[in-house]
């Protein structure tokens, strides 16, 4: 199993550009989520999904869109990048509800918005 | 949401036990206590979790106070590879189960 994979590992964007951060898992997990981590801070939840076709907002959803068309993939879209979105983004998955099951995290995507 | 309080940083010597404390005085009866750690430049990694009873696994032990208002993560023999930020997290009972991360404790291990 590859576990949770994320691409790209690093990206530089200009303000106003759009991009999609990819996340995939091969463990057949129902629950997937996206977090961001700013320097010296803990992780904050952006969006999550409890299964294909179902998504919901987390703590900091503004400026981000998600969709879940398959169990394996959970892409995160930045529609119009802003410097405030400079951060490290982590995708995670778990077999069931995040709090009751072990969450598996990807290696992260470092995003710099100029 | 119930919050946790952890020391910002701790130091340990290699091969010695480490006790990482966490206070959660507003914990509710259905909140699970989770510990994750994050090694430098990596995503968080699950360590252990529990509800009321003490828990052991191959990585660590979790000691939960009788009133559940505090807990301690115990690394029995610290190694240099255990240097990481350790997060104590409460799962909000009755919610979708999303984990709420604080700033954690940065553990340094000296050889």
C-alpha cells in the first residue's frame, strides 16, 4: 500500500492563480480530510468528506473547494490564490469517523503564494 | 470544543523515559483522547488513543487520570527518532469526529 499520497510536493503560485492539490489513498477509507499548517502552528481543518459524493466544511474553508467523486481521490482547489494561503497542506484519511479511527496523513504539499 | 493544554517544549536524554503531560479539564464523558506526533517536515503520525483506561501499544503508553482531566503520554525509552512535536487532541463527542490540533509539545532528545 502506498497509503496517502499528495502531489505536488512543492508549488509556487502568483496571486490570483488557481490550482488543484491532489490527494489519493489506496486503503479504501471512507473518511478524507484536508488540513493546513502555518509556521509554528498546529493543523487546521479545511474540508472533509465522509464518503464519495459527500463533503463538508471545516474550520477554515474560505478560498478552497473540494469534491469527492471517488473513494480514492479528494482534490483541493484554490480558485484564486492569495498570499494568506501560503502554508503546508496535509491530506488525511481514516476508515471511519476521524475521531474514532486512526488518521493517516500524507507527506504534505508546501505552497507559496507570491 | 474541549481544549487541551500542553507545555510548549520538553527535553529528554536518549534511552530515558519521557512523560508528556496534557491537561483537558473541560473534557466531556464521550471525548476520546488522541496523541499524534509530527516529525520534522512530515505529516502527523498516530501514536495512541484512549477513553478511560490506560492504554499500551508498541510505540507508547497512555495514562489517563481517574477524573479524565489530564493524561500523560509515556515513551518508555526515548530515541533520537522520537524528536518531534507531540499533539494531545480531544475528539469532540457527538461531532463528525474531526480532530482539532493545538500547538503541541516539541520534544528534543539529547544523545
